[in-house]
């Protein structure tokens, strides 16, 4: 069974640009959530999608958005990139509420 | 804000020794999960323990949960150099749609 796949693995963007990250969950998993990891702030929750609906959102500015498609794949978009957006972005998939959450390898975003 | 706090922040042991790390959390939980992360890569799921369980084993891993103290511990027995990583605990929100991660314990196993 394939794991959680995140693409791309690495990205370098310039301040002011926008970026889209992709996450393909484990087959059969309908919940996808996104996290930002930085050395200073640790792992911070961004948002969670279940069956194409955003169920929960963390405390991030509106520049961070996401969506989920009917096949459960999810995308995360960050507009008007700032240097502070440089981080490892992780997505996790779960079969349902309270099940084990499995993470992808992450996308390392560097904003210059 | 992060709900969990791991203790210690860093731990260095010799290969073959046991490693124990602790996690404390603030509110009621449905379950608690432990993860390993190698050097800025993805999180590897280790074990899930539900709120009505007190202890769980998986290979060289032993997890305990004390809901009255709002704490959990992860014991790695007979550690190996390959166990060198950061370890995180994560708890579910009441609605189950958000994880709260701890700050992590950085484990170094010296060969």
C-alpha cells in the first residue's frame, strides 16, 4: 500500500511569489491535514480537510489556503510568500477521525 | 498553541541502553500518538494509544498513558544507533480533526 506522497520535495521561491504544494493520501483515507514545521515554532497545524470540506483551520493568515479534491488529494497554496514562510510542510492522512495519522516526507520550501 | 511538552528536550545514551522520554498534555484527549522524525524528514508513525488504554507495546517500544496526570511515556529498549532521531507526541483535539504536537525530544544513540 503506497504511503502519503508529497510533491515537490524541495522548492525555492522568491518573496512575493506564490506556491502550490500537493499531497496524495493513502488510498481510502479521506482526511488530509497540513502542518508547518520550523525550528522556532515546531509543528503548527494549518488546516484539515475531510471529503472535500475544510473542517478545521489553524491560526495562519489568509495567505495560506487549501483544498481537497474528490479523490482526496489535497493542495495547499501560499500566496505573497514571505521569508518566514520557509519551512518544512507536512501533510498527514487518516482513514477517519481518531485513527492513526500517517505523514508524507514533506515539502521543504525555501523563500529567498 | 502546542498542547504537548516532551521531556527531556535532548537525550544522549550509549547503544544498548534504554531511552525514556515523557510527554505531558493539557486537556482531555481521545488518543495519543508517538512519531519519530529523522533529520527534518517526514514523521514516522510509531504507536497509538487510546485514552482507555494504560500501556501498549510494539517491538522494542513501550508506551504508557496516565490520563489522570495527563502524561505519557515512550520507552525504547536496547537502543540502536539507528534510533537517533527526534521523537514527538501528538494528541487529538476533542473533535478529532487536529493534532497538537509536543516540542519533541532529540535522541542521540552513541555507537
